[in-house]
């Protein structure tokens, strides 16, 4: 960890869990640089990272009492930030699919279709979230948010050709991930179940 911004001392964390307001404020403030770093490395864009970091810090403030061990604060915050970033991707993927899959005059989807749609969005979001950050950024901005290629290239500081090359690699990696999941025996561990999204494996 960055020696300039150490994680809060375990004694402060324990005091915060016991309800000391000053300690709780200190825990949130001292955790903030690490939480923002997590978010920037995991989320698709700086704005998404800022939103995820803010949400994670709110959860920390409200639910620090649920932290099982004072020494587990870093891994706990990492999981919260990761899940918030994945939630953002799921929302974008779901919106993108709904916008492109609604023919005029279509009937209301059945409950079963709605569940299958949600599971597919979960599966795609998990696969997108597992991509390297550079690939995840360009894929979300171009294919999910639908931003023009030149806008994406400019935002990422790339030439249009470099952006297209990175996007091609991201699409290929995503396709390979989904195809591999489809071929895997037993869907219990498949991202469609949401288990991959909510897993607690640390980096």
C-alpha cells in the first residue's frame, strides 16, 4: 500500500465499530485514497470510479459494524468497490440490450423471459468486468454507452486506429470468455448465476 496513506490503525477501526464518531470519521477519511485507487483500477471510466468510491465510503460509514475482523478492512472495501463497478456495468448492459431488442408493438415479456434477460445481462456484465481495465473502458464506452469512435479515442488519449485495435481485442476477449462459459460443465459456476459477480476472490 501507499506508505503516504496507510490504512486506518486497527484500534481506530475497533473504536469506530464500537460507535465512536470521531474514530468512524477518521476511518472513512483514511480509507478514501485507497478506495479511490481501487475504483479507478476497476471501473470503466473516471466518473464511474468516482460514483463507486462514494458509494463504497457510504457503505463503510453505515455498515462498519458488519466488518468481521479489523484487519480485513482493505479486502472488504475492495469487494464493495468491485461489486459497485460491476453493478454499473450490469445496468449499462441491460439498458443497451433493452434499447436494441424492443421491436415496435412487441408484447410484454413473460416472467420467464424477464428472468432469462436479467441472467444474460448478469453473465455479460461479469465477463465485461473481468476484462483488463483498458479493454473494459473502450468496450463499455463504445458498445454499451454507444459513444462515437472519435469521442472514445479522444477520451482515452488514443488515435482512432489504436482505439479500434483495442476495441477489436476487447470484443474478441469478451466473445472468448462467453463461449468458454457456455462450454463449461454445470452452470452453477457460470456468471449467469451471479456467483462470479458476487464472489470474494481478492486480487
